[in-house]
C-alpha cells in the first residue's frame, strides 16, 4: 500500500517536470539523458523557432506583399515548418513518455537504467529503428514533402496570373475541383480523357499479359526443340530501351513513309491505314505497341513459374483423363495467376500512368475537333499539356490528385483481393 | 485533467508562434517601389559588374569584344553565362530570381515576353528615341507589351523559301508558278514543294496573307477579344492549304508532330525541290550536301506576299537587378550597329538594325538577304500570354483540314470558339 501511494507521485512529478524537456529525467537521476533532451530542445527551439513561426505565417497567408513575398517559396517553407514541428513534437512526446515510464519504474521499485544499460537497450531493441532512420529522414523530404506540396497546390489558384514574384497565390478551397466537374470545357475533356485512359489501361495491359502467358506456355511445351533460342528471341523487345522502340515504331507507322503502310500492308493486299491521323487507328497502334513492349516481362516471369509447377500434377490429371484445356484452366492458369497477381496489378497501374509511349508515339495526337486534349491523351499526358502550355498549375495539381486517388483505390482494392486470394489453399 | 492541460498548452504554443511571427516589413516594402525608375541615373550607383545570360553556343567570337569595349568606356565588368534560350533561361530565372542569384540581363524569344512580364521576371526599360530608331519598326513592336517597352531586339528570324539548286533553277515569284511546277514534278517520292502547313507557325503565312489575323490591334497593344482566324480571308487561306494536301502535292506523312522530321529527311535525301523553313535549317541542309538557294516566299494567288511569323530574340533587363539604368546602357551597347554586325559575322543570326541591311556582309549573304526581305512582310508572333491558347486548337483545325476530315470554315470556327473559351477560362 505504501508503495502504491508513493508511486503516483514519481511518475506524475517526473512527467510534469519534463514539460521542460530533460528536467523529468534529472528528477529520475538520469543526468546524461536529461542533458541530451535539454540540449536537443534548446537547440531545436533556438534554431527553428523563428523559421517555424515564419513558415506557419507563410503557409496561412501565402504572402501579403507582391514582389517581396514569394508565395510558392512560402508554401514550401510552411510545409517544412509543419514537418519540423511534427518532428519536434515527436521528440517532445517521447521525452514525456520517457519521464513517465522511468518514474513508474521507480515507483515500482525497479530502479532506473544506468547509462551503460541505456546504451545496451538502445543497441538491442532500437537497432532496426536506428538503422532505418537516416533513410526515413531522407524519405520525408524526397517523397512525402513533394506529395504534400502537390496536395496543397490543388487548393490554390496558382496559374499564370497568380504567379510569383509579380503576384501572390491564394488559397481557394475546392474551387479547382468544382471547376473540373462543373465548367463545360473541363468536364467534357476530363471525362473523354478518363474514358480513353481506362480503355487504354485495360486493353493494353490485358493484351500484354495474355500474350506473355500464352507465349510462355507455348514455348514451355515439353516436346519443343530449341527452347533457349525461342526464349532469347522473346526477351529481345525487353532488351531494347522502350524509348528507342517507340520512336522507331512512330516512324514505321507514318501514314505515307512508314514501312507498315508501304511494305507490310500491300504485301497482304490491304490499303494504307491512317495510323497517325485517325484517332481510332492511333489507339489500336498504341495498344499493339504497348503489348510488344510489355509482354517479355510477363513472358519471363511466367516461364519461371511454369518450370516450378510439379510434373506430378499433370501426370495425375492424365490418369484422371483430363483434356488439354482442363489441364490448362485447372492447373496451369490458376498456379500462374496465383504467383503473379500482385505483379499483374502493378502492370495495370503502370499503364494507367504510361506517359512515355503516349507522348513519344504521337504526342497525344491526332488532334480532335472541339477538345483541348489530343485523341490519345491519357490523364497524365493531359496534365503535362496543362502545365506546359496553359500554366494551369493549380488545376493540374487537382487532376493529379484525382488521378492518384483512382490509382491508389484500385491498387488497394486489388491488393486486398489478391491477399484473400492467396490465403486460399492452392496446393 | 492531464490531457486537457497538454492540449491547452499545445494550442497556446502554436497560437503564440503564429501570432508572433508575421514578419514586420513596413520599411522594406517601400524600398523596391522607388528604385525601379530607370530615369534616375544620378541616384543609381555604378555597379562593379553586370551578369548576362546568352543563348547556348551564341557567345563565341563577339561577346567578349563587346564586353571589353563596354568596360573600357564605363569601367563596369561584365560576366556572361550560356543557357538554352528556348526554355532554360526562363525556368532558371523563375528560381534564381527570388533566390537572389538572378542575372541583370537575359535573352528571350519575344513571344515569351507577355508571360514573363505577367510573372514579374523582367522589367520595363526606357531608352532614347534615337536608340529605338536603330531597329526595324516590327522588331521593336515585338518587344512591346501593353504599350510598354521591355527589351531591345538582337536578332530576327522568319521562314523563307529554300530550294535545292540541283532540282530547281530559280525561286518562283508566285505560288501559282510553284503550284504548276509542283504538279509537274511531284511523283512517287519526289515532291516539288513541301511546307508544314498543318503547323500554325508556318500556316499563318498563308492565312495571314489572305487576310486572316490572330489578334486585332487594339488601343493598347493587341486586342485579345478580336480573333480573326475564321474570317473570310483565313477560310480562303485554309482552303488553299487544303488544296495542296488533297491533290497529293503534300503527303499525309508530313502531317502531325513527326512531320517535320519526315520533311527534313526527304529534303536532305534530295527528293524535294523546295521547302518552306526557317534560317535555323540552313546548316543541316548544307551538311547533308544539298546545294541550297534561299529566297523570300513566293506571293499568294491573290497577289499578296505571305505574312510569315517573325521571331525576335531580344535582350531584356530582369526585375531582380539593382542596376536597371546601367543594364539598359549595356543592352544598348550590345545592340549597337557595330556590335550587331560583329555578332552576325560570328553566329549568323540576322540583326534587326536598319542600318545593317545595306551592309555587304548581310546584303551579299543569300540566306540573310532572303530573311531580311521576307521580314518586311512578316508580322511578329503575338507576345501576349493568350497566344499560348492559339497553337493547340489551330494545330487541330489545320490537321483536320489537311486530312480533309472537315471543311475549312467549320474547322476554323470551331478552333476560334475553343480559343475564346480557353482564353476565358485560363486568362
């Protein structure tokens, strides 16, 4: 009983004292740790106090005097200030927790760790955290920071006429999103681009996956001679940089001078096809090119999986009198999909944002009457157009956000489905 | 209880920071306002040095001499750096300017002036009338925006008629002659004349010559409400353009984003008798071993000369310089007749100085002479930011006209409608 009454005192006092970082640790007689906390807090405060304050002011106002205040720089300062505050608060919270925790140990009569013990504690339990922290710290500024920047940009009116240094950028709430869905020009273009983006994603990806799996199974036949040669040939499209392949295809598909209209089509008795100037044909060409670029990866992966499927399964199926198709649909395909599903999903998300092939093949063209995006522009290449030709940075950021939400939702949903799929007992 | 205290403390802390840190800058804000006046030479100190950004590969052989003579006269050092003029200078200035590392003088293509002035990157300059009288009127007007002067012209360029001397004896005087020649000459892969008339930069020559215009002249510079790209003349011009494509004189293979490369390739293989292209193309053609002749564009069927677009490269004083007066003095020196002549001899860019037209170095140079001649009829590309909305829709319209997917009138009407909507939504 005595102990428990005294116990309340230690942990509470230590924690309250630690409101000034380090003092609680002194109270717990952990002088070194207390010093570290105190010095950390004092230096953090004295170095960053002004900066953080200025950052918050900038983040809220985005500047008040044009030419003197640069809204975008202020926005960046503001985000860094928020990140710094969060880090500071994290350390502060840890300081409070530590004082409370050690106070509690004292209350329970366990005694506090000596410096040596603390060191061993850190090395034993904290080692992984210690090791990932530099990488994580870098990640905050290289990945998280730009994401927050785009996120915030979507709620500003940043465009040519609100460009610093001559003018200030202002917060406009959800105006950009409202405009995209209510103004006629934006809405019609957005939905037509979105439709093609979805058709493109599913068409191109499904075709490249199907082709890859089909060829892998074909070449994996037991009786086939020269497997190595065939496999090498099938991997070749992957070995050429896609950048170069696309440019070459773009020349081959040229309406008048391309080898396809000049040599290949006449050879099989067909007329020239307007590949580059009719949007339907450009779309077909794009889907074919992407299949060409994408199938070797699926092919290589599937080949690996096929070789690991135990032969006994097929022997057993033969004994049961299964047909070729039954063997394929009941053994091969499920096992291949089981192993590759997560990678197939990344193929879909990759094509959803496949800027290279769209941009390099025909620049998002051909032009369509009454639309400000080209006939084959997908969302990401349209965003590029918006920022490069119209300087609509705020709107482009808003569309980027919508696009990310779509990709993230689909990816999450599919990954969760695959997980449940994987948990089924396959073998 | 404890939690409430904590929350309260946190809120207080943050509120305190935000309230305390709005920077107090009353006095500072006044300073830049007064100092921008270039007239007050007396109040402006002589700088130790000025910094120039010149286009890439364009400083060798003249700039050092020009700098030396400026330093001898005024005792001001000048440093220079080379950066790609098309976009790098503008993009770099956006970042370096507010950060305090901006140069005093940059070179920019004149069609970016509206944009960079709106963003506040370059400033108005004032020069004596006798300085302005040195340059051709149209090149000075290209440096004006909203009635104010923002730079001095350094070089001009405009598309001209380039022919292969092996295939064509002399340049035709009229398009009718060229049409007859082309009808005769064109067969298989050989073409009498090629031009990228699905690209508005080149097509404007025809539309403009027939009476179309991009923006009408208003009281203060260009009138963004008055678009003349679907008037009678423009439609006539578009019909004329369509005729060249539909009769097979221009192949469909030079339409679209990749058309330029296809055209250059054909010309350099010696399959094309003549093309419409800018002075930047001369060197490549000579390198390919073609003996080229250059002349002004032939006159249109209505007897009018082609109204080609003129590009003017100019020297501009940045908003970030502390020495606007001396920077202006320096660009006056850089565009003086002697320096301009030395620059022409070094880099073959045709200066805008009137006095140099008669100069033997330019008058005896076939290419320079043709450009100078064509410049008399050329109009500067509009430099207002709204011009950014014209390229896309016009390219779409011209492409649909070239491929006969739509008739001239309706395609141009649609383009103008779209330009107007885009200007309304984006500007």
